[in-house]
């Protein structure tokens, strides 16, 4: 196919989440033709699954400026920039109106199952760059379709591939068999059915990021609402508790993010949760009606009723197998981006400005953006995704000057020299490459590891 014909093809955007919809708005703004393919039956399908969680970013930080421009003629009114939406608010008051404004440029119930160069598997060099992309789609009703694309922006997030409980990154022995008692999501305790699952029970919460903090704080609130009685949590961390375990607190430049850590700290201090440190989950054994967590060092915890695993997410790369991607070995993020977001080095939540250049792959014309671009790295912010898509779309449009001019200052977590604050495996070094002062304010009453994680 000649270059002119390829240029007339749409740019396929995978996923109608915050990053994908923003990418589509930027494409429209530049006179390019986006085709957004969304696996869910509604735009923002992933965000809607955590509707009950309140963002730590205010409205002013989660609306893309070019999307706002597209929305303006529709009469859309921007929510108060200083208030904090829930995931449900974000979807209803921004993502859905934006999807409506994009109209039939979005196809719902359309899962991307593969992307390749037309007629070329990943091995073939001949005329590779002269071929458009072929995107394989499977619709909810089972129909299949192929569409051609001039470029592909993969904004499919990581929500559908949460990390398992196993300390080695694989499911712990017995984890799959205990699936009926394990959740990988922050529970919505306002939902009566979910509330009944955890009320008066003992729950193990595994993980050390914002979602684990939210879960611990929610379980503590549930315990208090019942007079503190039997609702208890065992909080399981791979690393030791240190001054930055609970995030940056008041030093966090996003106050609501800092407050999440403080709420988790209160849950521990007030005795609603016992912290068990240095625990790398090896097995989950069913003992009668309860579950026993076993560590790699042989430690066995007291039985619990439920387990909530919040150890972060990982990208689904399966449908990109026929493309030549350049991904970092550890983080599974684009190779040039990885050193800029590596939690071993950048624990403050600092992210150096990056755009199309750092997001490029050996396969020209393919970009991973949004949450997926971070691979397994923590602390992704919507703001980062909006700047990424601005730069990537400029590159696709041939505006190199704009693509290279990346300006983004992100709020720091106020935590340095340890892992970031997002959901993650929590054993990155505690003394690696600090870039701001380590907070000392957050000393808690659980300095020594709990012996058995009693419930
Ligand atoms: C609980 C939680 C709280 C967060 N709070 C904040 C916050 O306060 N501030 C902040 O800045 N960030 C926050 N984040 C991080 C981040 O900004 C959000 O996760 C954001 O939703 C990421 O947007 P995204 O578009 O990259 O991915 P997603 O929102 O995950 O969207 C990806 C979309 O792609 C679709 N999809 C997946 N696979 C396919 C496929 N194969 N084919 C087609 N479609 C597919 C999904 O259905 C989904 O709709 C939070 C994240 C979580 C999980």
C-alpha cells in the first residue's frame, strides 16, 4: 500500500479509558481520524469497576485540556476543579460525555485480540514499514473483524491483569483453588453484599500501595461502624515497616494521596489491623472454612476468612505479540521510559517529562500510552497520560517540534528512597536513590513485625 493510502486510514486507539479518549480528542483536534475500540460495553469500563473509590486527584487534574475543548460546544460544564471525584463521578461526568462527543468514532464491546503489520509476522523485514497495521477485533456477540490502521495507540490499561499474591510474581500454591475467597479489588463496603462478605470477619490484605491503604481504611471504618467488634484485618507486606511505608502524609504534594496513607496508619494504630512484615506469600491453604497464608520462610499466619490481594497490575502484552516492541526487562515499560519511572530510583513520584520519543518502539507507528505505558511501575497519574497522548498524536501528525516539546511537572509523593505509593509489590529497596527528603513524621506503633498475624 502506498504512503498516501496508508495516511487515509484511521489511527486505531485500543481502549476508551481516560488515556484512550484523550488520545481520540487530540486526534480529532489535529484533523486525524480516530477509531477507538473498547472491550467493555461502556466507555471508561475499567474506571467504572472502581466507581466507589475516591480519586486522590482533584477534578482539575483529571480532565484533558484538548478533550475539554471538544466538549465545550456540547454545553458540558466542568466540575469544580478543587473537588475530588470518585471513579463513578469521573466516568459519569467526564468520560461518558467525552465518549458521546466522539460519537461513532468509538466501538463498544469490541475487544482487540491481535495487532500485526498487514501480511507480515514479526519475523519478516521485507517492506514492513510500507504495510499498514491490521487490528483483529472480536465483538461481544462472537463476530470477528479486521481493520487497517495507519498507526496504533494502545491505551488498554492494566486493570484486567492484577498481580497475584505469590511473592515470586506467580500465583501462590493454592491461590487459584481458593479463588472464591480471594478478591483482587478494593471492596465496595457500601454494597450490602460486599459488606456482608467482610463484616465480622478477618481479612488478609496483601500489598502496600494506595489501594491497600484504601482497603485497610475501609475495613477499619466498617469495624468502627459496628462498634469495633469482629471485623479485623491482617496487613501483609513483603518489606519492613519504615518511615515511608505509609506514603508521604502531609509532605505529599497531592494531599488526598497523602491522606490515604494516614488513614491506613490510623487503622493499624487503632488496632483494627495487625501488620505482618517481611512476608513473601508462598501458599494459601484451605483449612476448614478458612484460609492460612504460608510464607516462603515457612511462617504460617493465623487463619483468615477472606484475602484481598492488592499487589499492583501488569500489562497484557499477548495481543501485541506480532509487533516489534522495545520493552524493559524488569518493568515491561518502553525501554526509554523505564529508567525515568523505575521505583528503585524514582520513589518520590517524580517523573521526568516524556513523550513520543521515550514511548517509541522499533516498530514505528505503535505506542503504548496511559497506565499500560508504565508496565509494572507504580504511581501512574492521568496527567502523565494526557501529556503522553498530546506528544504521541503530534508525532503521528508529523509535528515533530510539538512532539518533542514535552512539559510536565508532576506532584511528588513526598516519599523518597523507597517504593512509590501506587499498588505494587512492596520490596523495592528502601534506600535507593532518594530525590527528596525522607519523611520522619510517620512513625507508627508497629515497629516490630507481628509474630503470627493474629485475627
Ligand atoms: C483504584 C484506582 C485509583 C486511581 N486513582 C487515581 C487518581 O486519583 N489520580 C490519578 O491521576 N490516577 C489514578 N489512578 C491511575 C490512573 O489514572 C487510572 O487507572 C486511569 O484509569 C488510567 O487510564 P487508562 O486509560 O490508561 O486505563 P484504563 O482506565 O484502565 O482504561 C483502559 C480501557 O481499555 C479497555 N481495554 C482493555 N483491554 C482491551 C482490549 N484488548 N481491547 C479493547 N479495549 C480494551 C478497558 O476496558 C478500559 O476501558 C487510579 C487507578 C486505580 C486503579
